[in-house]
């Protein structure tokens, strides 16, 4: 059995970690450097850093804060937000990122995934997909959930993996910040469609939601969450203890 990963997510806006509900109504949480160091010391397996308004504001990701975050942790770091070119990949990797997450940039230029995979390797390229139900279909949204692309999420994920994406982060807009559990239906559809690691994002409200996730969908490789970790509702060591007690293999 593959060890399941627990991944906190830092959504960064104007240099601060923020959190919203259904991608809306964001509120200030903490300093990203301090929070990143805390998670690294608390047993998180990886960390995700998203500059959540970079694509919407059509600007480059804040590399000064990213560099400080990378220097403060000792776990793998995935970075996303405003990734539109190989130059952007190069820039964030040089700041200390281990993997680069591409979302809106790949929608604008689908060739970016293949080009990045060829230059940096599949393991470096993460396709992040923001998806929502529209008319009975899982639809891909862009620009932080603001824009319906009309693309079918399952077909988009298949295409991304075919082009070289080595990992998928599925962000369910329907469950984001609602704290009623991960979107198991959507995740199941994605896991059935691809063979690369799939990270579940959006909806965790308690530790039991991670147990339900990994028991129901053993094909999911990791659970990603933000607010329940940021506000101390779930402590990572206790979460891993609970998962181990339920027969789920975790790194401790």
C-alpha cells in the first residue's frame, strides 16, 4: 500500500495567507513564512503554495515571499499561481520549489504541460484543476474559479496526463471551504480516468473526512486542506494517528 500524504495549502494574496468559501469571501489568516515553518515541523508531508490572484491579475508570482517560505521548510514544496511559461517554471524552481502547479496557464496554452515535462520531468509538473458541476457535467473553471471554460474536467485531466503531467490536484469548487467532506464522486471519476497520483482538495471539515476519503477511494494519493489546519481544528500529528488507527498507511 502506498503511504498517503497530508498536505496543507497556503493560499496567498497580497503577501498573506487567506481562506474563503467556494473560492469567495477570502479572509486573512496568517504570515505564510511562519505558517509554512509550523507545518514543516508538525509532520506535514508536503506543502502547497498558491498565489491565488496572480493569474486573475495577470502578473508574475511573488517570488520574494516564495523564497522565504522555501527556506523555512524541510518538506517538498509545490508552487502555483501565474505560471504561464517555461520561464515561470524556471523562476519558481530557482526560488526553491520542488514541483510546479499549472492551472490557468495550461488552459491558455495546453502545450505548456508537455514542454515543461520534457524540460523538467513529469514529476515536476502538477496539473491543478478547479472543477464544478454544471448541467450534470464536471466543468473546468479558470482564474480562481471565476470563469467557466466549458471544458469537461475528466477529458481535460486525461489530456493533461497524456501530455506529461505527473500529478493531479483536483479542487472541487462545490465543496471548497464548506467543511462537509471531500467531493468523493468527482474524485472517483478522476481516479478512474488517470493513473498518476491524484490529490484531493476542497471540503475537509474534520479528521474523519480524511479517513472516509482514503477508505472510500484508496486510489487517492493525498488529502489537501487549508482552513482546518490553519485554524487549529485538526492537528496533523493527531490526524496521522487517527489514520494509522484506521489501517491507513501514513508517514509518521
